[in-house]
C-alpha cells in the first residue's frame, strides 16, 4: 500500500442529517485515532447539509471532509445547486464528481463533469472524479473506450488552461458500475490492466498534473487486503462499508 493512501467514506443519502451527526459524533475519537495512526488520510463525505457541522467538528484534527457533488456553474440562477465557492466557504476540501449514481440520476454529461473538476480546482478543492463502465460495456470489452470518453473533455479543458494547480493532487476513482453496492469485484489482474492503462493515458494527456488513482466498488474488510496490493492505486472510495465504523476501521487498518 502506498504512503498517504486515501480512504474516502461516501455516505451517499444513507445517513440523513441527524443520523450523520450522531454517527460521526459517536465515533469522533475513533475517527481521530484512526486518522492519526499510519500514513493515510481519511475523507468523510456526508450529504450537503452535514458538511458545515462536520467540518467544524473536525477542524482541529487531520480529518478531511468532502462533498458528494457540486454544480458545474460557479454562481447564478441555478435553483437547487450548490456551487464550489459554497463548498470552499464551509471548509470542504474534497468533492466527488461524476459518481455513476449522479450521472444516472441527473443525466450529467462528461463535459459538465469536467467543468465541475475545473471549478473545484479553481476553488482549492480536490476533485475526486469517478469513471467506470456498465456491466454490458464490461462484457463487450469496452472498458477502456468508456474511460477514455469520460476523461476526454477534462483533458481538453486542462490542456487549454495556462494555470494549473501544482499543489493539489486531484483523484480519478475507477468504479466499475457493476461493482458498486453489488459485492462483485473485478479480478485483480483485470484491475491491474485498467490501472496501468489509466496511468499511461493520464501521463500522456495531462502530464503537468500529479493525478492519483482510487478504486471504488464493494470495498470490504474481506477484500481490502487484496485490493491494497494493486500497485498503482492511492486509495479507496468506500460506500456501504463506510456506514459501519468497525468495518470501515478494518479496511483502513
Ligand atoms: P460501495 O459504493 O462501496 O457500496 O460499492 C462505492 C461508491 O459508490 O462510491
């Protein structure tokens, strides 16, 4: 496992406001203890309304707090949206974008998702950009083609920008959609092939940015040791198992 391995707890909409505060409060000391042992970082991603209190709770600690999505606009008449500046103002330092559940639910395009990443970088928030193929695409051998198309608009914009953000290390999370919440994880050699392609592809298309890679999709204490052996990954994006502190802890440890 690499140094500075990142464990991102994606609570999704599973913990409504009161429950998320109760969960985090009741494990406050455990989270802090977990984050101070070893060379890793932990990011908690509650729903929007939980961000401010959870940032406040952990502000004197090495824990990070992230959002689960943001608007592709910076300000204006966008009812129901939360912009990157608000996330920055509440003290959020990470933000997941392009999660397959958001892509599906809101019909988000690759262009919009790329725009979100750029705005997040502009507001000093580390984007965690999710990419991944459906089961059908996987079966038809289209994985790399899908990932390439999902990443293309981002690299196009970045390559026209004169300023990059060398101090931020944005993340790309490979999450095969058929692995999310299903208990199915791809074989390690398949994952290894995808990550080695991603490393080359990113290096070729965005050489100035120190991208890091995450794996997401049914990470559990039972499979995390094996997944940590994947040489090219820098962390996990964890959904279901992050809702049970003991299971999350076992994954981290
Ligand atoms: P899961 O979710 O760990 O429950 O599969 C991962 C994710 O959706 O980020």
